C-alpha cells in the first residue's frame, strides 16, 4: 500500500508518529517525513499505518491499495 500525505492539510501534530514511528517522523523544523512510502498491505506495521491515517486530525494521510487482480478464466 502506498502512503501519501496532503502537505497542505498536515499541521505536524505528530499523531501519526506515535502510531507508526518507523514510517512517520517530524524533522527539526516540524515537517513531516515519510520514511517509507510503500509498505506491505498485511501485518502489524500496516495496521498501525491504517491507525495513523484514521487518527490524523487533519485527514492528511491517504492509503492507496493496489486493486485486486482480475480473475483469470
Ligand atoms: S497526524 Fe496528520 S497532521 Fe499530524 S503530522 Fe501526521 S499527517 Fe500531519
């Protein structure tokens, strides 16, 4: 899944950093840094990144999942 940030919305509250500090960080100027823009869809890290997206007070985080493959006949 792809992690995207709407920089116009982000207010550097850092809620996402608390949820998944492997992925989100704030630099010395309180700018959000995304350490890894592409992560696996499954597992603990993915759950915490989803939590970060749900918890962001500015709804600045969007998660894009690849569409399921079409069924081959
Ligand atoms: S929780 Fe939302 S507003 Fe706060 S730093 Fe993360 S993306 Fe930005």
